[in-house]
């Protein structure tokens, strides 16, 4: 049975998450609250929230875990051409933390194939915006001709980045933002991006699964290191194009 967490209850060990034989592999616990303090504790343990409107807050720690090593980011020939165009054409911009809540809302409101509704509820927006104000959540935004056309957001502690969601209103706009994030993380010797769950889209970009035990071990080391800065522009794409 999945435990219900009262306000002051600690998370159970991630090893107690439901296994692959269950109907919800990786489900660890449920609660009524989504306080920033609970979120911070969760990320430090390799746990994340994922639920829909009308559900309690569901906390997950899947095994295996989908991750993307920045050193393994795959740039297709077509994306490489796009990134070169973005670098040289001033109509394209990469902005960081320009409007974090707006970026989250765009992720929530963008339709996705095979998905009805969104898990990015108003409570999720409020909670992650609180993390953003504290300097622990960031948006990487792709702008074209003065309009935000794509981007992503995630959480950062120490030298670890946890990807949350992305959107695109123009071809490759989310991939451009991801490439910029990868370039920035490479410059700061960040070795891993948490992608949470396996998707074919992430796999096409170089994502792969690793054992939860290995993920948590890396997480503990990475989050204990000093935090990085979050000021960069599209010049970080040159690092991606150089490889």
C-alpha cells in the first residue's frame, strides 16, 4: 500500500516505491500538500511529484531512471543546421528566466499527442515559482522575432539539473532551448540531467535509463557541490556545435 504523508511525515526510502509488476511502477507516496519545503526534500532524495487535477499529490521514484548526460546529447544533421542559423541570425534569442511562470503556463497549455489535459496544475505552477524565486528553478526560453516560441523549465541544486517540461510553438524551438541548456551545463561540468521517465523523444536526443541506485548515488554527490550561475545566452550553442 502506498503511504499517505501527513504534513510532518518524512518520505519513505525510495526502494519502497512500487515495482514494475504494479499498475504504477515508481509510485512511492501520496500527500495533500505541495509545499516548497517538501519539494526541496523530494528532489534531494530522487523523488518528484506527478499527478492530475482532482488527485492527491503523488510522489514518484522510478527504477530505472531516465537521464541525459550532456556529453551524450545527440545533435542530428537537421538540428545542427538549425542551431547554426540560430547562432548567426539576431532574430533568434535564448533568454534565461525571462518569465518563469509564463513559461510554465505555456508548457501546460501546449497540446501534446496522446495526452489529455496537463499535470502542470495551478498548484504546480505556484510551487515551482516559489522555487524559482529562491533561485532553485529556471527557464530556458527560445525567442524568435521578439516572441517566445519554445523553451523548458527545471530545478537546479548544486551541480544537478532536473528537467521538468518543455514546449514548442515553432519547429525545433524546444530542442534549441535544450541544446542551450546542454551547452551551459557542459561549461559548468554538470554531468547529468534528470529526465524522470522514458520517452522516445528523449531517447532520440541521447537520453537513456540507468538504475535508480546509480542515479541516487550521483544525485547525492552532485547536490552537495556549489550551485552554478544562470546567466547565459545563445553563445553556449557554440559549445554544442563544436562536438
